């Protein structure tokens, strides 16, 4: 692989890892980068690799939560022991994953076709940013994940399905919904990240044939490693940042990016 291809893989992998977990829309940023590359779509191997990398960063960062869930499930099956992980969190993740799974199977390709242009992400960037800021500013309750219910998870899951529209941001719209149903900032963000894991696993399964076809390419590993490392750092930064400062800075960034895209596209 040539040097410029390595550079492309590392840079775009970092962009994916950063923008996937900050509520600024990874799809919007990748569309913009693709547009700057003379409108050429990103190499399929790189696109798949970057999403595999962000999936890996979620598994790595939250491995204790997933391990605890697995242990609790084993205890429930063997001894009937009840727990938050099995009786609330796991069913909530299943219910919350259904809307995005259904819409993703039925309409993902059509959505990507209509929205794969910088002009198309301007409005979603603005709307998503304003909703994120407003839901945080007006949130009256500040519950932890212990207050999780199937109804709340379904609402957040519906929001995650909307994130198939480039520019809305999966993390942004699900955190917005989390604040709306009464979670505090940390709980809304953590549930958003946990809910994103099944969605990314499902997407990886749908792309399994393409993954096998490109798994031997150096470009694949460059993009995956870059997005994974930056993704882990982004999650850690984000969880600490929002506890102290909230979401206003991210909403402001989204508005600034939308304004820039608007003037560029004139």
C-alpha cells in the first residue's frame, strides 16, 4: 500500500473514531471528506474497516459491562438469580435495537443514496444540534440507568433508527432521546454507546461477505486500528467532558459545520 493510502486510512480512521462517539455525525464528516476527494466514494475496504474499528472500541471500552451482563445471564439461567443486567438492561438493549434493525434492513441503501451529499447533511446537522442542546437544557429529571424501562428503551431505539439519516448522529440523537426520557448526562451517553454495539454488530454481519473479501488488504487494518484507538480516546474524553460542560459546544460545532457547508455549496 502506498504512503498516501496509509495516510488516507489513518486520517479517515481517526475522523470516524472521533465523530462516531462525539455527537457531531460521523457520516456527515465522511461524506464531506469524500466530497473533497472529488466526489469519489471512500474505498469499500476502508469504509468497512472504520466501522469495524469503532465497534471494537465500544467492546474494548465497555468490556466490563458486557462481561457483567454475560455473567448475570449465566447466573439467571443456572440459578434464577435476578439482576439489573438481565432483567432490565439486556431486554432494553434488545427492544431498543429493533427499530434501527428493521429500518436498516428495509431502507438503509435508499437513505444513503438520497443523502450522500454535503448539502443533504446541512439540515440534519442543524436540527440534531438544536435538539441535543434543547433536550439537555430543559431536562427536568436526572435518573440513572437503574430507572431504565422498556418504554424508555423503545423511544431511544426509535431515535437510533432516525440516525440512519446522515448528519443526525447516532450518538447525538440517542443521547437527546435519553435526556428526554429522564436520564442524566452520563446515563444517557452510556446507554447510547451500549445500544450502539448491537447495531454495529448487525451491520457487520450484513457486511460479512465484504469483510471477508477485503480482510487481507493493508488499507483495512490501517483504517480499523486508527478508528479503534481514536474511538476509545473519544469515548473517555466525551464521558468526562459532558459531566462538566454539557452538550452546548457540540451543538455549536454542528451549527458551524452546517454553515460552512452551506456557503461552500453555494
